[in-house]
């Protein structure tokens, strides 16, 4: 299955360094899935609301909790109101290790909550952890 047939991961992350490490770890793992990066929740919501017909919707959303403007919790709330986002798993990725943040995100519909890795090996482990989420997600939107 080619990357164009297998959907994509939507990474919603405002930190350029974290975006780069995630992207490089995904490439290093030779995962057969495309990556689309959104630097804000607003940009990511546009990807969901107005999907590219050739690409469809993501198989997995990896969402930073703390971003300027609309944060991850606000985006989760909006995703819950979008029928086209139903069935797309959302994994929270954040520097916060607060149990309350985790509880709130799970209550808002996130499928999981991971603390951001602080090194290359951690990003490789994160990609390995996330792989079952996008592989088992039902294809939503697109052909």
C-alpha cells in the first residue's frame, strides 16, 4: 500500500523543533504513511473541515496540548462537533505530565496522552507506539 493510499498523520504542533524530530523519526522508521503538519489548531481544523479530495482525512491526529491561540483542548471540543472527524483517533502529545490534563483530554475524546520525548530515541519509541493507531483506524474520507 503506498502512502497516497494509506492516508496521513496530521501533526498539530507549534514548536518547529518538535515538528522536525517527529517528521525525521517517522521517516527513519520507514512508515508507509504521509505526514501533514499544521502549526496551529486553526490550520488543523481547516484540514478537517475542507479536506483535499485526493488525500481525504487523516488516519491519526497527533495534537499538542499547549499552543498559542486555540489550545489542544479547544480543538478536541471542536472535533467532537465535526461528523467528518468521527472515527479519527486523536493522540495528545505534550510536555505536561499533569494527571488533570490527561483526564480532561480523555474526557474530550482523545484516545491517548503522551508526554513529548526529550531525545531522538524517545521520538523513535513514540512512532512505534503510534503505529497501531493509524494502522487500525478506519479510512475516513477520500478514496
